[in-house]
């Protein structure tokens, strides 16, 4: 499956990038974002994690949609040097990006587009 196949989904797509050398606090924030969006917005937002490292916590390996980006090609293409998030609209445009990834910033933005 290619990234293009993911983007065919009619929902918004949230891409969570780990970065190449994520610190524990970055994993913690990505974990919070993942859980919060899955719990509150699963019918409107599909969450995909793009890992730039093999050194993942066990719970990340169990995430529904985990993509390994060992060569960091997607990270470079998206400018995701560190943990980052990209919210892609159903039409394929980037509606919101955040680096470093922040749940509070995302939750502040979501009512703007989902109302």
C-alpha cells in the first residue's frame, strides 16, 4: 500500500511522524494525540503513524496504521525533522501542521474545521 492509497479515505487524515531520533517526551505526546483522536474523532479522522526509527515502544507497534519510513523519505518530503503532525483534508490539502506535535494545538484547531 502506498501513501496515495491512504489519502483516498473520505475522512480527514492525521499523519503522525515520529522523527528520526524521537525522545521519550515526543513518543508520549504522539501517544496522547493518537489516543485522543481515536477516542473522539475516529468517524471523522483516520490516524496514521509514520515511524522514522525501528526503536519504537511496544504500544506503537500495535497501532492500527503504522508505516515504517526507515530511509526517512516521507519525513524529508513533509519536512518532519522531529515529531510532527499533518492533518490532511478530505480533498488532499494540508489543513494543519504542527512541529513539534502538540495535542493542545490540534484540539484548538479541530473545531474550526469540523463544525
